[in-house]
C-alpha cells in the first residue's frame, strides 16, 4: 500500500510538471518567418543575413517559429504575401544598402513584425557597417520589436483611448480610413490599416511605416483634423524627390515626415506635407500641398 502511495505521488508530480510545460509552450508567441526583402545586388550577404535572423529568432525564449521563406537560397525582391495560418505574427526584414561619404557600405535593416489579428506592423530599424555588426547586433533589435508584442506598453492603450475620444468630438472615424490610397508622387501605394497604422510603399522599393491620429491644427491657413506621421528612423529612400547626395545627407538628422489632412470626402484627404525640400543652397524643412485619394 505504501508503494502504491509513492507511485501515485510520483505520477501526480510528473503530471503536474508536464502540464506546466505544456502551458508554457501554449503561451509561446507563434511566428511565421518570411526572410529578407531587398533589392541589393550583394546576394551572398543577404543570404547569410536571412539565415542569421532565422537562427536568432529560434534562440529567443517564448517564441515558436515556422520558416515560410519562399526560397531558402536567396532573399526576396518583393514584400511577402502572408499565408493564413495560426501564427500570431508574420516576421520579415527589409535591407537596403547605401554608401557613406567615405565610400563605406552601410546596411539599413528594418525588422518588421506584423500582427495577424489586425495587420499592424511593428518595426525596429538599425544601421550596420558590416556583416559582422549584423551578426552581433541584430538579435537585440529583433528582441526589441518582439517585446512590444509580448507586453504592450501602457501608453499604446492610452493613445488609442485618446483617439477614440477625439473621434467622437471631431466626427473623424479613423477606422473608416482603412484601405489603399494614392497621391504621393513617388509612392506606388499607401496602405492604411484599421487601428490607426499603415505604410507607404515607394516606387524605389522602400517602405515607410505610418501612424494616423486625430489632431486639430491650422497649417498655412488650412484647418486640419488628421495627422499622419512617419514611424521609425528616416531613410534616404524616403526622399526620392531629392538628389541622392542630398537625400543621404539629410536622412540622418531629418525629422519624421508628417501630413496634416482634412477629410474632404469619404475617399479624399487634402492638406499639407511637412518634409525636407531642396533649395538653391541645399535642403531645408518645408511644406508642400498634398492630396490622397482612396483607390
């Protein structure tokens, strides 16, 4: 009888341990990995980078990863088409290369984590001077963008509540803006998602994340009630209207590009864009008229 009691205790203890481990596994963040998107000609570096990112993702505690790369032998030239799975997050990296004033190649890496439930893209952007710097530094950037999804910051919830209150007072419904827009001269398309997030896809292949909020402002005599702001660090590719040398020079210190809009019809936004403009003596902060139309 005593032996049965001991066996029963061992069985119960084993059951509890296994149940606890199963619960921990069930709480893992499920991620589909889509590799690297880039138009760079350095295919060897891109292949190594996307393999490194996959290895680094696998080494992070609390996530479960499924490799969805369309081609394991090389990076993709196009943004991924996400397959419908049980994943909570779709993860991919965008890499562009540019020359510094000294002729050194700088690798601009943007790590994107798209939440499948709402389509919102969370990003972390870092610049690396060599493949070695990517090797030793990328994991912290990947962990940074994923940490936002594991434990969302309180300020995000607060900001959403403020937007809802502002919507009620101004009559602007951010959710109704969801869709595909056009209007930027050098952009292929603009995607606005539900929840006040989106991105601008440039014709040069760059992607800028944006956030949309309700904010009253008067800019150059124009009354506006909607603000759209660049999220993340500036990139020379965000200024395709500038000569390349000017774009490279201003990208390091440029303020986020911002649009102040009014919704003039259900499918039209009109207002002013705050950006960097070219002058006879170089560049400076300035404004240009802007209009977006829903496709």
